[in-house]
C-alpha cells in the first residue's frame, strides 16, 4: 500500500481518508440494498417505495448546490465535520423507527423524512470533502490511490457484512427483531464517532477566502467546457444504466428468488475477492498505461454483468447473481478508480466543487426519475402474474437488459471523450 501513498506534508490525510471511506462504507452497507429492504419490509413499506428510497440518493444530489457558497470558505474542515456527524446520526435513527409505535403510513413518512435529511446533509458535504482530500493527491497518483481506498473498504466491508448478515439471521430465528434494530443503531453510532476522529486528524491546505461564488456564473463557465459536457453525458448514461435495475434487486433477491441473508452476503464476498484483485491490477496499470483502455474495458464488462441479471430467475437466481456480482466487480473496479477523479483534471482548481455540484444537479434528478419511471413497470409486470406477451418473465430481468444497453452507450461516449482529450 505504501507505494501508492507518496509522502509529503499531507501524507497523514491519505491513511485517514482510507479509514474514513471504509467506515462510511460500513454505514452505506447496512442502510441500503437487502439490509434496507429488511428494515422497510418490517416497517411495512411496499416494494415500490423501497426501490424509490434506494434511489433517493440521486435526487438528494441536487442539494450539492449548497456546497458552492460553502466552498468559498478558507477551511472546508469546519463545514464537513458537523455535517458528517449530523447525517450519520440520522442514519442511526432509522433503525429506531419501529419502536415509535406509529401507524404504517406515518412510519413510512418518518422513515422517508429521516433518510432524505441524512442524504441531503451527506450530499452537501460530499464535494467539499472530495476536493479536500483528493485535491491534495498528485494527479497521476489519483486512480492508484482510489484503488487503495476501495480495496481497503471492500476487504473490511466483507467482514462487516458477514457479521451483520449473521446477526440478522440469528435475531430473526430467535424472533428478536427489536434487538436487531437496536444493535444496528448502536453500531452506526459508534462508526460515526470513529469517522469524526479521522476527519479531525486530517490536515487541510490553507487557502485565502475567495468570497461568495455566484452559482449561475460558475455553471455558465462549465457548460462552455466541451470536455466537461462529454464527461457529464458519459456519467449520466452510467448513472441511468445503474438506476434502471439496481434499486430493484434487493427486494427481488429476498422475495421472488427467496434468498437468505447469508446467501446474499456471499454476493458481497464474491464482490470483495474479485474487486481486490481487479483494483490491484487496474491501480498498477493506471500508473503505467493511463486510464483510457481501462475505462473502456470497464464499461463493456459492466454491461455484460447486467445480462446475468436478465437471466436470473427462481431456481437459478443464486447462480446467475453470483456471476453478476463477479463480472460487475471487474467492470466496476475498472471504471470506479477513474470516473470521479478524472473530473479534477477536466476543470480548473477553483471550479472543482462547482463541477461536482453541477454533475449532481443534472444527473441526480434524472437518475431518480429513471427509478420512478421503472416503478410502475414493476407493478405492471407483477400485476400480470410476471407474464409479458405470453412469456414468463420478471420485471427485474427486463430491467437488467435495459441497463446493459445504456451502459454500453456510456462506453461509446467515453470513447469520444477520450479521443477529444488526446487531441
């Protein structure tokens, strides 16, 4: 790992960010996917609403607009830390909602408000934190460093999810759901405190206050950057492709396929083992060969993974989801180490926070609407007994095929972008 972390006066930030990202990843793991579905099913929230909640992250990205005036401050640290504490405490509160004794509709409303507020605070801090840490890493080192961040998160996350899944199954067998939710809330609370300490220990580059930025002026400058516009289109297609099927897979695995939480945790194990190997390879190659070929392969392989979702059905669902997570881990590893960090090289240093915010403002609502549009389609297919045009098929299988096509389109746009940047 040390070869990916060159020493300078901000060296302490890199191991702190690696640890910080892993701790934040733990919270994401138990407040999303099948774990979120387990909580929402207990509360009495429908499959359709669970899918919408899974996609609310994209919609909350609009609030990254608030990070633009905050970026004018000399120190991002003073802004990021309180926002970080607040949104993680709200996540801890989610698992306490079943104890409020409210009606089903009120439960859903309280749950939605809590998760939305936590996501808003998280999104406001995200551009400031990303620019704070990644802006202090040399440009050529960023993909390799990003691979280190993800490798550590995946390995530590594997042990975390196995433990969480084991606890869920154990509590369910004993009929003690209350104990399960209290335990998860306490775990999130401890993680949030540790996460705060990593931010406190990190250094920040001193800058002069730039004065409040005009949001529209910042965006106007960015839309004249053709490289940024191509990047934006690529990122949009990638997000839409993911949201076409991703938010619906958790309930599909639990209900239609009838998979246990332990079996679902096997998917994470496959992801971790594959991702660690792929990230190590791609991290080294990025320093020697650059990111163009790696990104192109990543989009193609990711698209292929979604064909496995289209083939997953009762009786063979576990097998094809194993293949999906295996292939998706390879493709996702290739694209993930470059898709965010490359933005820092496309725009100027003073435009970075604005560029990250604009990306979320445009892509977030569209990705969210993608899930909203697919929700009635899910109800339609389920209402017809999972038969479409006389063919037995589940909505999630069709969604997987659509994701494959859209991700391939993202790869085509990236090819155009890469050619332009090279010229």
